[in-house]
C-alpha cells in the first residue's frame, strides 16, 4: 500500500499542492487579521475573544480545505475515469480495490492533514503576534491552545471524510466540474453561519451534523470501491 501511495504521489505530482496549502493558509490568516484589526476599536468587534478567533479560523479553514479536497479528488480519481486512463491501471496485477483505496486515502490524508496543520499554524502565529498586535481582547496561554488539540483533530478527520462526498456527484457523469462544484456547495452548507446580531449559529456547531456528513462521505467511499473488482469501467 505504501508503495502505491508513493506512486500515486509522483504520478499526479501532488507535491505541488503544498503551494496551494501555503496560499490557503496565507489567504485565510490574512483575512482574519484584516477583520480583527479593522474592527479592533469598534464596539461590536468581529473577533472579541480567542474563542471567536478560533471559530472564525475553523469555519474558513473547513470550507477552504473541503474545496481543496474536491479539487484533489477530481485530479486523482475523476479525471482518470473521465479520460479512461484508469483502464490502464486496472490491467496491473493489483486488485482494483487496493488501487482505489490508495487514491481515496491520499485525498483523505491531504485534506485532513492540511486542515489540521493549517489551523495550528494560524493558532501558533496568533500566539506570538497577539501580545504586540492585540487581535482581540485579553490573551490566551499555551495550555489553552493545547487544550484545543482533540477538537481540532476530530474536526479535521470529519472534514476529511466530508471531502469525499463530492465523489458521488463526480462519478455519476465522470465530471471534474461537478466534483468541485459539489465540494463548494457542501463546504459552505455545513460551515455557513447565521447571526441575529447577538448570537450566531452554524451547522458545524451541532456535532451530529458534521458527524452524519462524515459517515456519509465514508459510506460513499466504501460504495465506490465495493464492486469495483467486478464492475466494467465505462
């Protein structure tokens, strides 16, 4: 399996997505910093506390990396079915299920790992910059930051699984555009926030919602490879 993962990595030149990862982190953090500093002296600050900062970073990171996961998914799987190059892979003396599983693991690992690292890089930057720039009221300690690790890991795993849902839409017509479009819709749907001026609500705040969607993503991944050994590629 490890050898297959390495081959897929080199074949699709997935190392170039590190640049996409960096651009995503810079874009998200730049937006958060701008929002925090521009409203710093307002009565209703956009980011009044560390928890609000973490919530905004998490929402934006979730949306961004679900979309990025859809892009990688379309590149690694959908485009090969669309161009029929998957037929060549299926002639190799390796079970189709193993080949497909390696592709799905790559998408899941890149999405999950990128989301977790991105969130932590931004938290780390804020830990060092907050004392001098004061993005929000008060301070936060390293212990408080470390206490968010379990929640951050859980969130990253669930969003990584949710990023597999676009596989269903992409495989129906072997369409990369349908894959990416559905990733955008799903990302914004799950992480959209509604505010009444005093309180805000997001579907991702209700743990059962992202949990159900993540199980749906895992189920779609399983169904996509369940009969692949006996199924003709058309």
